[in-house]
């Protein structure tokens, strides 16, 4: 199954956090929170204004982004968890 976001929405794959701390302690799955960072794997065509004009999105496929803890909607795509959210829900682009 493939999914393509519509309009001003983006499809994000969460980036897993390491399972150990910097000091080497193992963190069980129950102690970890869901990551607040992800990689964009799909973007919509853009935001539609009231006059019908389409404004392209700022973000692109492959960029790493930060988002809020409760932002977006979780979906299952081919058995993997993905997140669909509006571009407005993104907090920023993470640059290396």
C-alpha cells in the first residue's frame, strides 16, 4: 500500500531514539517516549488559499524535522507506523 499526503500535509517516519543512555544504561521500551523527530517521506501539493491559489510547501522529502508530542495522526502503512501532519504542526527543520 502506498499513501500520498494531500494539500499541506506531510508523511513522516519517526526516527528511533537510541536504546541506551550516554553512560551505557539500557532503556526498556516501556521507559522510552515516542521520538519527536522524523524524516519526511511524502509531501502534499501545497496549501490552497481562499482564492484557489496553491502555495508549495517549504519542506521536502528526505528532510529531518521536529514536531510536537501530540501532533498529527498515526497510521499504519505496510505494517509500519507513520505520522501524517500538517506543515503548520512542524516545529522546525533539523540540519546536520
